[in-house]
């Protein structure tokens, strides 16, 4: 079973505002509300691909209730911890102003709620996959991901970590099955200039040497790079298409990689499935359907093996 952890899930309010202007009343011409948060995004994309998962995390208040309701409507199994105070965050995302969004803070997470999370993850069985994605709220331990991996390290759980900076460095000690930095995160981690796919390869290898079993680097329109645990390194350009909504594209790539790996047990196949899933979601208003992913996957050539 795949489990995803989103410490600070959200209601994402996507709006289109024509000719947005400061200091004026702006009206939407289109709007949509979806459950959000990186781990929950992975669960939603897995569901579209026909792969089951269970979404873990914390919810609170009316917004938390709606997150759970919307997830259930989409067929996603959840096991969220309900907090007694506050409310889950609401994020505003302006569709026609790419990258423009206002994200809420989210509720305080108590020590009792943290203990409840530890008990939930204690149920995981050998061979299960735990996806830990996104930032950690200020009220939670900043090394939460490392604590979970240490707690579960003897259980043969496969860890997937999609975070940044020091939190990513901490995770490497526990040999995560997969990490997925994007180009900007990779450049920041190593203080490097990474223009193209080949520029990313030395840093992917360094991350593998530092402990990651598989390193998947997403590079937006440039495509992606994979350094896998067999010693192989692959690169592939992204499929052609018009970006409509890049929110969740990286999470879709993680979901596609995991679904592809479970299907075939082959990293090259998983790599292309991840690339197709990430691109298909970027080319769609919402998370891509399985059909859309399969159509893009059919267009991709075999990845170039560099090593």
C-alpha cells in the first residue's frame, strides 16, 4: 500500500480574474475548489492512474471537513487526524497569473496529534511506501520526516521524500527509495547553475552517493533526469504541449513514477510514466486522467541512458 503524508493540507481555490488590478474590486470569470497539499496531490494522481493509496495528515475545522469530503468524492481513502482547534488552510491561486498565489498558514498541531500520527504510521507493513511531501508546519517538529524514518527504519518501508534544503539532507541518512528535487531546488541545494538536463547529472549522482536510492529531477519544460539504484542514469526531454496549470505537476510525476514502478518493476518504465504524468497534468486544468497520461506516454521515446 502507498501512504501519503500531507502535514498541512488545504482547500485550493483556483480563480481566473481577467485584468487583475490592485486597489479595485476584482471579479472571477471562472473558479474551482480542490483539495490540495503535495502528499494529497500524489494520492489524487495515483487514484487517476488506478493505484490505491491512503492519505495521512492533519485537518481542522470546516475547511478540513471539506478537504475530507472532496477527497472521498474522488475515491481517495483518507486517515486524517482531526485537530480540535483552528481550521485547515485555504489557498488562493490565480490561474491566469502563473505562479501567483496566496497560501494560508494552517492550524496548530499539538503534541497529542503528533503522537496520533506516529501511531498511524506504526501500522505500516514491510514493502509499504510512505510518501512525505511538502513543507512542515512551524508547530510540528522541523525534523518530522527524519523522525518518522528513524522510527520506521527497521520495518522495510520504502520512503519517498519530496522536500527541500536541510530537511532533504536529513532524509538522505535513511536511504529513501526516491527523492524528487526540481531544478531550482537542486541548484539551491548545491549552490550551482543548472541550465539543462546534463548539468543536473553530477548533482543527481552526488545525491545518490549521499544516500538516496533513486534521484528523480524534474526540470519543467526541459524534461527530467533519473539516477537509479542500479547505477543507471537516464535523461529525457519533456513531451510537447501547452502548459495550462503547473500546480501539482511535480506531485503527478512522483505518482506516475510510483505507479509505473509498481506496474513493471523497471526504473526506465517508471521514469517515463512519471514524466508523462507530470507533463499531462501541466497540460490539463486539473490532474490528468489515465487516458491523457497514456497518450503522452506513447509519444515518448525510450530515455537516453547516459551511464
